[in-house]
């Protein structure tokens, strides 16, 4: 997906120009939300692979909140977000159980 590539606007009507501008604004917002979720998930996965249960515990709530926010905004489908949350919480619980032993 090419970022920053302009969309061709075929008509110079006021409404067409307005819709194109709104589309660009929404794309920026959606990209920011998607990036926020992905970076939180990446941080959490690196903490899981490092085997640090306290860092993972500190990252769990903000990551889940970012995923829920992305679902609410329509950036992620609900099932996709729930799948991400399930896998991350399973990994956290497994790490916590391993650390308790």
C-alpha cells in the first residue's frame, strides 16, 4: 500500500473535492490507530519473548485498550481484535504460569 500517493479526482465539483479531503483525513486517522495497535502489540510480543512477566503485565492493559479503541473506530473488525486479545492474553497467562513455577 503506497502511502502519500494522491488519489485522482476526476471532477472538480465542490462536493467531490470535499469528499476527497474527508477521505484523506479518515485515512490518516485510521493509519494512526492501526499503527498504535501494531506498535503496542509488537512491544508486548518482544516482552513475551524476553520472558519478562512484569513488563508484559504493564503492557497488557494499554494494548487491550488500543485494540478495543481500534474496534470501536472501525479500524479493526471485532473478530480480528478479539483474536488478537485472546492470543496476547494466552501468551501472558502462559508466561505468568511459567514464572510462578
